[in-house]
């Protein structure tokens, strides 16, 4: 445990000591502000036109819908924590310091999970803070729900950061990792779901519901569709575990 | 101490390291020579556990690299000094390495000072010249105050100042009773730095000798006024006349030639073994194992 803690410290130094990490944080916050503000003002305008009663929606819903955008920025530092090491060949230094490869990956995974969670939670708070002035009287707080949703966004961001780390360790390439993440986090569920519906293949529609973005949505929104938030969280954990295991297998069997 | 036993590494059909058995002992500088593609870097990667050997073992102080709890205290290895994240400062690069062994930040500053990088410690590693990168790499290798230092081509791309710095540095390190294993393709550099030479070609051990033994060829230079009589006494040996008063005798030691001259009653003005340059000895040793040959026109 002590040995693992030392790797966490080392990886945290690596993560915080490159500017790209802080560009990603800034970019994600900016994306959240813009998305929540635009969505909030347009929702408020619509509601005014419909003469909707005050408090028709929640402030946190703006943060939730912006996750679709920020989810492509949040996992970038996690990915770079490994792919930049292959690109610069500094992986040789990492393995000299920590020759136990499982420990090295667990060290990285712990840090990117914590970092993703912290960043996601921050983004949730930012989204709510922007939502209050943007939605005005049409928004409302449900105290427990707001906190729960914000933490769920953090959890989701931590999970997809681990997915990015695993995929990055497996592919060793930023370009390949970004492409795969885009595919898995956005394209696959929509594409397969659409195809399944068009062809009347229910099984494909079912499969399409188990991609990380859909699974994340269930436990961030607390919805029961298409399955319970607990199943959503388990599904997402499965994705993170699978990606990390694939990365670990590559790290252990292939020459560095 | 580094001990290689039947170390073998194959990449597909190509054998990079082929049954290498050699011991690198403390207290001196062991040079590791071979033509390009001979398997020097691969051997060092195997020693550090970066690549998995196909067969055989590489032990550092009695254990495989990955079996050591704190490997950086055992061996400081530097394979590629430029393999550093270009956007991270030199000091942060070392701090991240040090954290894995709970080495304090003071030690980081100490090694930065030892290699003369204190003033540029906050600069991004990507802005470093090759010489500065080499120094940073050596600083990293020294972090754990190891007993073994292993450097791959450390003088590559260095200016004369840097070359002299590394040479002095390695000498002092070995004189403290520690092990130094250093590869180079610069024969002249090895001639001045190493006490012992391990030469490989096509992954196989070609020679493992003391520097002195390698440089002393088996020919003797003789000068004197009566060499014709000596030549008669040496009948059957390979002789090479330089002039009427200078003769090169091959296949005999200086002692043997001296004894023969004494028995024949021949006056000599000079008798000494001919030292081949390391470059020459190396070319002879590796002539059959160069990976790439000059294109024929």
C-alpha cells in the first residue's frame, strides 16, 4: 500500500507539472460555462413564451446536459498521462522507477480517477452556478438531488478518465485513444441504437443502451430508463475495469 | 555487479542478443562496444527489465531488476537521455522519479548540482541541448545513490567539455568501488575511459578482456644495428622490415624476442611490444559481425 502511495505521489507530480493538464481544466470549465449559459437562456426564453410556471426545471439539469460536451475534454489529461510517455519514450524512466507494471498502472489509475472526480464535481458546481442566473425564476433547487447529481457528474468523469487511461495504455497513441473514445462515448450508442430501431432488431437496441454515456446518464439523472442508476454505475465501472485490464495486459506482455 | 547468463532476445526471426554470458564487476569502468545493431541497447533494456528476455537471465546485484524493492538504489540506468517529457521541467521530472522511492527533494537538488544543472532546473526539458539532456539523465541515474551505473552512449553529441566531464565522472564513480557499465561506439573515448572491454557483434560476445590485453598486439618492434643476424635467428617467424635498422616481429612476445637476441649475441637499441590502437583492435574483432556493409557501387 505504501508502495502504491508513492506511485500516486509520483503520478500526481507528473500530472500537475505539465501545462496541458491545466489547459484541459480551463477548457472544460469554459465549455461548461458556455454550454450551461446558452442552454439556460434559451430554456428560459422558451419557458417565458409558453408562460410556464416558475421552477419548471432544475438548475442542475443544465450541468447535466453539458456533460455531453465536457466529456471529451475531461479525460484528456488521463490519456496524456500514459500516451505522452510513449510519445516521448519517457515510459522507460517510469518503468525504471516502478518496474512492477501492475502497480504503475494502478498508480496512474488512482490519480486519474481522483483527478477526474474532482474536475467533474467542479464542473457540476460551475454548471449550477451558471444555471441560477441563466434560468432565473424557471429553475429551482431540490437540495438532495443537486448534490447527488453534481457528485454523480464527478463520478462519471472519474470513470471515463480511467477508460481513457486504459485505452491509452493499450493503444499507446493519443490519436487512436481519442478516436476510440469518441466512438465509444458518442457514436456507438446512437449509431447502433438507430440501426437497431430501423431494422427492428431489439437486441441491438438493448446493446446500444450499455455504452458508457447512456450508463452515465442513468445515474447522473437518477432516471430508471433504460435501467436503474445502480445498473448504470455498475455498467460504467465495467467499462473502466475492462479498459484498464486491456491496458494492463498490454503493459505486462509487450516490451516497453 | 551485473551478471548476464545466456541472455537471449529474439524479435521475430531476428536475434538481437544471442546467448550473452558476462559479468560486469565493481571498481572499474567496463566499456561495452559493438557495431550499430550489435545488441548493446537491447542488452541494457533487458538488464533494466524493460524488455523480457527470450532466454537466459540478467541479474543486478544478485536479483532481476524488477525483483528489487528499490531498484534505483541498486542501479542507475540511462538508456536515452532525450526520452523525457518535453513539457515538464527538469526538476519536476526528477521529483516525479524521486517520489517513487521516497527520495527527498533535497536529494533532487543535490544531483542537479552534481551535474551542473541547478541554474536551469526550472526549464522545460524539451528546451535542453543534447549535452544538458545527458546531464539530466545522469542526474536521474544518480538519484538513488546506486552501486551500479549503466549508461548507453553517454558521450553521444556532447561537446569536448561534456565528454571530459563524463570521463572524469565515471572514473571517480568506479574508483569508489562501484560498478560502471558504459556503451559507446567511440573507440577513442573507450580507450581513455574503460579498464575493461566487452565487445559484442550480432548479439554475440566477441571479446571480454582487460583494455591492456586488447591493446597489446602479439607483435614486437625491434631496432638495432645488427638486425640481419637477428633475422637469421628468427627464421620461420613472420618478419616485417621497416628499414635496415627496424624490424617488426609477429607471433612472439617481447620477452621471447629478447631472449633469442641475447642467445644470438645481437645488440638491440629498442625492443617493445607494438600497441594496436583500440580502433584497430576493434575493427579486427568485429570485422565479421557488422550488421550493415558499405553499399557496393
